[in-house]
C-alpha cells in the first residue's frame, strides 16, 4: 500500500480517491527528560486542512517531528489510513506518504534550485529518468518563478520563492499527507496570502491531507476545515475551524486574537 | 631560473599529496563537523598492507589496489564501529575517539609490522627527468603522483556534482534534517564519506612513502601538512583543499630549497597560525563566515 503512489506512475496521474486520513492517538513524545507531548489525540480528515494552533512551546512542532519520525514517540499510535507508522524511520515514513516541511531554513542555499527539488525525489524507490523530469516540470509549471531560476543557487530566491521551493520539494515525494510547519513565517502579507491559497488548492484540487501548524491562528483558521489547540503538550480544544474562530474566550486565552 | 622551476615542479608533486590528505579531512568535516585525527594512522596502516601485498605478490599494482580497497574498508569500519556510537553526544567525544583510533592504529602497526623503518617502492622511476640534459626536478613517479591525485579528485568532483549519489551526499552534508525528511539515509551517507576519506588517505600513503620511510608514526607529519592545506583552503571546500595543498607544497618547496629543509616544518606551522588568525574560514571563504 505504500509503494503504489511513490514513484512508478507518470507524474501527472494522481488518482482521485487516494486521500487518506492521519490519526494520532495518545501520542507521548519529548526530548530527554522533557515531555513535550503528553498524550495527544488528533485526527486529520482525508483531503482536509487541520490547523494545529497554540503558543510557543505548546508541542505543535514536536507533533510534526514525531509523525515524520524525526523523534521516536514514547507511546501512542500514528495511523496513516489504518496503518500504524509510529516508531518508523523518517525515510520509511516519507515513503509511506507523509511529507514534512519543517519551519524555516528548509532551503539548502548552497545547492541550485533544481538540486533542491531533486532532493524531493530521493525517496522514490524506482522511477525512470523521464518520470523524474516530468515530475520536475510539473512543479515548474505550478511554480513559475522556480522554473526561471532552476540553475541559480537557492540562496538567490526571495522569501516567498523559498517557501514555494520547500513545498514543491515536499510534493515531489508524492505524499498523501503534508505536514507544514509555519509556512507563513516571515513572509510579507501578500506572499503569505499566496501560500495560504496554495495550501487550499493542494487539499481541494489534489486531495492532499494537510496538517498546518501556525502561529498566525487567524489566517490558519480562515482556510482550515478543522482546528486543534495545544497548550503545554495537551489538546485543549478540537472543533470545526469556524467554531473555534467564533469562540471568543478560547481565542483570547490561547490564540491571541 | 632552472632552480626555481625545479622547486616549483617538485612542490606541485608534494602539494598533490597534501591535497589528497586535505581532501580526505574535508570529506569527513563536511559530513560530520569532525576533524579526523586518525586519518594519517589509517593511511599508515593501509601502506603497511600494501607493502606486505607487494612483498607477497611481487606486484606493485596489486599492493596499490589492495591499499585503496583497504582504505575504503578501514574508513567505513571506523565510522560504523566507533564513530557512530558518538552520534548525539557532545562533539568532543568524537574528536577524542579519533585520537584514540590513531593511537590504536599506531600500536597495532607496531605489534604486527614492527617499529623498524621500511622503504616503500615507487611505481615508476624516481630518477629526475631531464630536458635537454638539464634536470627539471621531477621524476616519472612525480608525474604519476600528480596524475593519480588529479584523476581521483576529478572523479570525486564529477560524482559529487553530477550524480544522484553525489547530490545525496551534498544534501546530507549541508542539511541533515532536510536530507532525512526527504528519505535520505544520512547515516549510510556518512559511512560512504568515511570510506572515501579512507581511500584518499590510502592513496596519499602509497604516494608519499617512497619519498620517506614507513614506520608506525610515519604519517604524522603528512597529516599535519594535509591539515594545514585543508585549513588554507577552508575546511568546507574540496576545491580549496586541492588549491591549499598545491600552495603549501610549492611554498614549502621554495622554503626548503632556498632556506634549507630544517625550517620547512616551522614555516608550515607559521602558515597554519597565520591563516587561522587572519582568515579562519580559509583563503577561499566567502562572505559567510561561520560565527558561533
């Protein structure tokens, strides 16, 4: 089940109905003696956008790191469709269909734009050269500014272009679930809106299941289907995005708007 | 004038050997931010292996090939057995482990091969070539040294630049987090880096030893010079390592030729200190100096 979409078929064929859910169940994880996630349960619906909100240190980034295998969960399950991937290595998890775009510094400035993108295809088990070229061209078509700069060092890109690059790289892994950590951080408001638009299109048009970690709670809830609020490593609220956005007390208390 | 040419050419030949050691240090430094103090010890061991194979088979090339293969294996085995367990520990741990490895290798060499000085054959004649009756300061073997290191460096450069395996290694070196999240097995890439470093060290060992002797500490001085070359070029830059090696080789050749060979080590040390004081990122560091 994990191999089908990961690099054999032509790049443009993303079969409909492939969307899967991601469910984290009773997850405990941390660093050394610190418990950053203390029994967290979150469900991201297929092809939906789930916003994960909360203050700094609430455990949002740790959630993504545990799901993508960068840290090993101490307890709990991570279900991709109905397949438990908890405790697997990052390379196994990306092959299973979960791509993680970490916060900031996701671009490797020493490499060219195209080299950065090719890294996204490192998880492909097979894949003929023509498939790889087609997959790259598909991203270049989606992100025109990258196409014009493909041979340039990634260090020459603007903030918005860098965010395009890291999302394009994640898409090249052919994921079914996309974990985005603060994609709007440090971007100008107009660029931020473009990134949010892109996130919406990826879920609506491509059926990607998206987990969106954001400090910008207002912006995230505006595009999300579902919202989860973290505080000190626990889930304190989980509801429809519109319900959360309408909850004045919760907003003041945890979301700062 | 003839003298100047002789010093330059023989400096280039030695410089290529320093470049090979420098390159091996850069390979490991880029992957793990670790200076491998055992690099010279590894080269010494593989050169002993070469000498034994040559003695048994009477074939220089059998020894040459076995030495390079042994370098690959020794590099990978060192990473897998003693360096890997230091992952996630304080950085100093790995540094001390490489010093321990050096002591271990030199001890093992003493036990198995004895402490006596042994001479090592050259692949080609070491008699100086002459142009129109004038010796030009280099032998056929020197030409082989330059060609062997240049070819190896070029192959590595092409592999790093133009192949997927090379991109995987560069990605892992520049940003291990991104590499892992993209499905690259970073640990395996590091093992390959150590193996390649072992190979370069082995190459340097068989190339330099005909000019010196082989004994358990025989690579210590070469290691220091290779390290100096790497620092001159900037520890992050493979191209810098080669240029640094050449600059150092030629400079030391002039110093040895005009001022006497007893001041060359002092001069090398002076260069090392001067570069570290004036341009700690190396002569080829761009604007992006790492500051801690």
